[in-house]
C-alpha cells in the first residue's frame, strides 16, 4: 500500500509538471481522483505486562525482542544483526527504508545481553554459522507464544516493540 501511494503521488507530480512547466498537451491527470490507501494500521506499543512475560518466550523471540528494544530497528533488521556489528560501546544499525548503516551508542544492558548469548554463528540469532534464523521463523514462534498469553495479547506484533524503543 505504501508503494502504491508513492506511485500515485509520483505519477501525479510528473503529470502536473509536464502540463504546467513543459506545456505538454497531455490531458487530465490519470492519477487524479484515485483514493490513496493511506496508513494501513497502527502498531500498538506493548504493555508492561507483556514485556514482563518475555522471559517465558522462546529464546529466539527473547533475543529478537531485546535487539528490537535495544536498537530501535525494524524487526527484520534487528533479527539479522551480526556479532561484528557490536563494537564495545558502539553498534552498527540499519535504516532499512534508506538502506543506510549508522554507528550509534550501544546501551550497556543490550551490550551485556548480547555478550551473555552463546556464540552459534556470525549472527546474534543464528540459523547456522553464516546465516541468521530469519524473520519468518521468529515471527511464527512469536505468534505461538503470543497466542499462549491469551486474547488480550492478540493485537501486539514484533513491530510494536520498535514503537516502544522509538517512544
């Protein structure tokens, strides 16, 4: 939906530029009058009770949650973090939208958590020596765990942890 809205806006801008600035005889703007999808859904920040239950989650879900909360990254970027992205007081994070890496301060609690995890590969949450476990596997495990918490946990997603980190 976000890409579709961007395409509509781009077509409209280019069409209007061609008509108004270049004086091209194109006729009416084909994107005019098409409704945008708009914001699809709001990610709800997790309540304190659910964060407190993280200790009952599978290890990979716990690790993903700690990385999301500690880095503020989108879930996929946090899940794919490598050990070499942590360098003492600093860590390298990824802005997935712009595909840019930034070096930022690593909170001591996250640093200690990452250092406490067993090394099973190049990634913090490793599938094997060279690959991360992957978003899909962790998300499925998260959903099973969340379902076990009852109906009041249903509206919360991994992305809601990022919202807490950002707030």
